[in-house]
C-alpha cells in the first residue's frame, strides 16, 4: 500500500505568475497603493510584445541598422526603435509615471508632475545587445525604477540624477532560447520565464543567490591592448590560475550567465572610452542592484556602483560585477 500519510507541499509547488507574485508582495506592505504593481505590469506587457518582435524579426524584415545614430553616436538598429516605442507606449499611459528615460532618447520624457500623480521615473535600455540580433544571439531589456520626490518631476533631469541605491526596483528581460524576466524590488532576486501557452511570466526561481566564487571571467579580450595595466595584470593572473573565458557581447546575456553560474563580468575603461562604455543609470545601476541583492558585488570607476552620484543623464561607467570573491580578485589588482 502507498504511504498516504505524507502531505504534498502544494504551497511551494503552486504555479505563480509575475502578476500574482507582485500582488502577494504588495500585501506585505499595508501602505501600498498599487501604483508600483501597475508599472511592473506595464513592463511585463511591453517585454512580451518585444519578445514577439524579436522572434519574428527576420520574418517581418526588421533586422539591420535603421540608418541613424542615437545620442551616444551608436548606430541604431531597427529593433532598437521598435522596442523603444513599445515601452513608451505601454508605460506612457500609466498615470503614476512622471518621467521616462531611454537610452535611445537624448532628453527624458516628462509625462506629468508629482502633483498630477507622477510618482515614479522609469529608466531603460530598450534592447541591449541589439547589434547581435541579426545572428539570433540573446538580447535584452534593462530597466530601473526610481521614486520621484514631491515637486521634482517637473524639473526633468534634476528629478532623476540620484545614486543607484535610491532605486526601488530593477530588472532585465532576456530574449533568448526562452524569455526570462529577472526582478528585484529590494527583497531578493526572483526569476520568471514566459510560458507561451498561457501568455504569462511564471515564477521558476525565488531568492536567487550568485555563487561566492567561480573561475569564469567575461570580458572582450580583443581590446586588451587598450586596457589599463591593472586589468591586463588581472587577466595574466586569471590565465595562470586556469580561469575560463565566456563572453557573449550582450550585457544582459553575460550578466545573466554570471548571476546563475558565478564569475565576474568586466567592462573596463579603454583608450577610446576612458570612463567606461556602459551607461550608469540604466545599465550599470539596475544590474548592480540585482547582483548585490543576489549576494554579489558591483564596483565601477570609484568604488561601489550604487553609491556613484551621477552628474549627467547618460553618464558612462566602468563595470566589474559578479561573485564577491571574483570581484575581490579584480579589485586587488586595481588597488595595487
């Protein structure tokens, strides 16, 4: 006879969508108004639409460059603009969003003042790694959410120039073999995967923790001749210590692998980009928040990334993030 005395733990095995997870989190905050949930719901809607565009890119003939450059002087891909428009369309209608900031736009889009209900700013890179889209390499969307203080939303850039520790949420969506939504609201890191059969992101991993150490580094070693001496010395040490190199060329994909497998992701300064190439506010900050919430570390030009006070909207940053022990090894060479 089978043992019928054992009770199944249905509470832990229940299927939970991103939406139900957000609502459950909201219930732990009696002061919650539901505004925050609406923003995350809009981001989920936007990224599901972008995932569909990415899958159909070759069929719909939207691969390749658009023929113009963005505010950073980088060639815009057709899908950059499509993703940018989708996010703005989904978030612009949310009455609680005061400011939208995109990598593709030179100036922030001020939608409404705090008095008019604009309590949050959303900053995003609509399609990170888009130059790889033609080759079916994983690309992604990165986002950061800041709370706007009363009276600041109408001041544009000044309203959002705050260090990354002021973020109330951060996340990314990886469009690869599956569509993965990674989110933190300051209470650990949770991972969801888009179930195409029901059209919803479902929870697959709670409270992700990055491995403390892993002999993997992710860096574009083709540029080694233009790296500062400290990074070259680190790479020599890593080679001698039998480290493995893994580099995709899409920050979302590289950081996602680092989060799950451990190691360190490095985007150092170069001769052409002495302050680093990645943008602080909508690339480095949200990824740093995720990595730290998972038990890792993230440092930049001057120490902890999340403590950097930005002086411009599109400020760049050096990025070293990943397993705490591995970031420590890089830091040892930077400090010597």
